[in-house]
């Protein structure tokens, strides 16, 4: 399954590590991960949003990180998922080395 990761990037100094950890867990579970945190620096906010929405459209499902509600962009992605009926879920961080 192709899974897009959504969550807070702007203003979060740890966003790359946070997204990378989620991507690794999802890949270990056998999924193809579409990770917006891997996009290059230097684009405009509008560029990131357009690319992110294209990734989201390509995905079979969207996984929202726990802090998604702190992100205006992730909230747009959530609204879009609800509007078009895209399957989505909340990412639960593994506890004690296991997966949920």
C-alpha cells in the first residue's frame, strides 16, 4: 500500500527525524511511503503544498502524525481527505520497539 505521511513540518526542528522514524516503521510493515519531509529546501510554501497534495493524491491512504493539528498544511490535507473520501488514519508511535 502507498501511504502518505502528514504532520507538522514548519516550526518543528525535529521534523526530519520524526517523519523518518514513521517512514521506517511503515516501510518495515511493507508499505511504500510518500514522505514530504524528504523534499529539498528552497521551495515556497505553495510549492511544498502542491507537491504534497500530488503525493497525497497518489497515495492509497494518508497517515497523520500526532501533531498534525498544529499544522495548517496538514489540516488542509485532512479536510481534503474527508472531502474526497481518501482513507486516512492516525499514526501511533511504537512503544518498546514494537509496532502498532
